[in-house]
C-alpha cells in the first residue's frame, strides 16, 4: 500500500465522528485530491467519504446496542441531524427498532429439509435477509440475525421463497431478482452486487471481482466480503474462486461449494 494511502486511512481512523473533506485529507497526506480519491478507492474499494460513512453507521449501531438514545447515538457519530442519518438507509429499519433488537418485528422462517443439506431462510418483517445452509434448525437459528435476537420468531414456511430456492437448486430458475435486505459495509455490498452479476455456470476469481468493482488491490478484502455473505445462493459467493483455480473458501463448506459449481455447470 502506498505511503500516503496508509496515512489517509490512519488520518480518517483517528477522526471518526468528524467530517473530513477530501481537500482536507489530501492536504494532510500531501497528495492531490484526484489521485488520493482514485488510489484510496483502488486500495479499499470505497471512496474516503464512503469509508467515513461506513464507520459512522457502525458507531451508531454500537451505541444503539449499548442502549444509547437514538439522537445521542446519531449526533455522537458525527451526523448533523437524525434526518441526515436516514438519507442513506443502512439499518433497513428505524433506529429505535434496531435499538430494541427487532423486538417489534416478526421474523417468519422457513426450513427445507433436503437430504444432508437443509436450507433455512429467514425474513424480518418485509425483506429477505438471510438464507443459509445448516445441518440443523438450531444451528441455523444460532448463526442468523444475532443483531435482532429480540424479534418474534414466527413458525411457518415462506412458500414463495422456498419454492424459488428449491427451483434454483434444481437449475430451473434464477435468484437474481430475489428481493434482499442484507446489511454490510459499502464495500461488502459492492462485492455482493458483483457476485449476483456472475452468470450461472460461470466463476470469477477474487482478483477479477476486485477489478470489476474498481478496487484491484483489494483482493483479500473481496475474499473477506465473500466470507461475510449472509445469503447463500441468492448472493452466489460459491462462484468466487482463486486465481490458481483453487476453490478458495466457503462459509458453508468446500464440499458443498464444489457440488454447487458442478450442478450449475451441468445445468
């Protein structure tokens, strides 16, 4: 990483909660705003402004989880007003509902008991937030939506989603238009969006994905974003492989990744 890019990141990290303009940042590290913007994005996948926004959101979330009042959490994170915080919806819900860990929300769940590889999907209120492979129902519940553990879990099957997921596994449809409500950093969401653009039956290397999102130096970060993907199948991180042809990682097991890729190529 170039020296001034590392200095720029350190400068922003030391001023979390403050608004640092591109001009101020460029002056602090001795670089032109144009080159700083471009190289920062290449290194981290996001602009300096998006980098700051992501940290502000994480600050708000941490404060809300610790029981802080909504207004206090928002202002302490560096937002000028509560309405400014809501300009870019990052929580997928009102801040007070997040603070209550989804207590006012209902989370329907569905479990498809497929041989040796159950697929569970969960949707808080209106949006599809998680689809994961798990060996048991309890394992799936333990790993999903920890942030919203106070939400009411409503037994029942999401028949439309279940049918689409099973049809996808059988090679009969696509999940590209499946409505998602998944939360992540700006960089993670860019990686996940790029994964959804990979055609069925094809793969992309982590390096290719990094170049596609304009961050060629962020190959490792792309791998980490794939590993943080909470939505199996709908965000097809199984289509991301290493440059040398190796499988790379997969949160739900390499054996399952190999089977998915083989199935998609066959279909």
